[in-house]
């Protein structure tokens, strides 16, 4: 089966190749991007799947060769293919690097013109996973605001479809996190100290198969509240 490849509307200089690793966290699969020409850059080559890597190599060859590989972050679903395709480069060429910790401590976004490649900072659908060890939830919120301050017309996410309303999507992401925090704080103010019941209160819409991931995200929220002096004592399992 041939790899799925397409370009965002109005941006033929960008080719998205979707990796065959669908799942609850990766949506339809990891998006790898071939950007520019003569030669081209690959952003996030994805999992170590030989067929996917060969598809990226073909697209790069069609565009005058491979200038180098850029990584938004080091998680395996974005970076494991690097040894199969070639070493990552330190020089991002024509792309601007924007530090965006939160989903991962080493996370960055890449900007060219008014297009931002957002990795897992912002997804095309749903919300991003923000673990306790990703550089902190506060850092994640700051990263969203940093990208919101840019003059953008298109977001190319690490998973899911492209986003043609960057400002609206980022506002949605910020409000989503703050609404979770409001629910969590309200439960704490009611005197709830059980982590399980706090999760039920603030992540009441999460399906059972995502509960473990939601618990990790809640821990990031709790750490944020603690750093701000807003976390009561006495939490228990």
C-alpha cells in the first residue's frame, strides 16, 4: 500500500507524508513533512518504518535531494526513523526555530513564512498530551502564547489535519487547559483530596482507555498549582 501524501491547500512547497502508526495518541499517524526544494528538509521523519522512510526519500529526491532532517522533539513516533534516513542537522536552513517546551522538554516548532510546524504542541484534532516531565504545564501554556504572537496563516501539526485558523485553534487550546484547571480547582475547593475523584471531576469526558494519560496530565496540573502556591495539602490516591 502506498504512503498517504498530500499538501496543505495553497502550499505546494510542503508535502505531508502520514506514517502508518495510527492510535489514540497519534490519531491517523505521525505527520512527516518534506519542505522546500533544491534541496528539501524533512521535519519529523516519524517511526522506524522502512516503507515510510522510503516514501520520504522519494519525495525528497523529487524536490532536488535531502538537505537535512529537523526534529520538533525526540519522542520515538517523530524521531525513530532518523537512523534510517540520515542524521539530523543543527542548521535549520530557511526555517526559524521557536522553543516550545511543554509536551516535551526539548520541543521546538519551525516557522517558514506564515507557516508553523507545531509537532505535538498543537494537533490537528483533539488536545495535546502534556506530561509532568515535559517542561511543565506552565511552560506549555507559555509556548502556546509564544506561537500565538506570531503572524501565522497555517499550522502543520505532528498529528491530524492542517489548521487554517491558527489564532482560533490556539485560543481553543488555551481555554481547554484553563477549563480543566478551573474544574480541578473547584473540586479541591470543595475539599476533594482523592486523586481518583479529582480525575473524575476535571476529566469527566475522558474515555476509559485514555484515563491513564489523563492522570498524567492531571499531575502536570497539580504541579503547576503547587508551584503557584495554590495546591492544598493532603492529596491521596
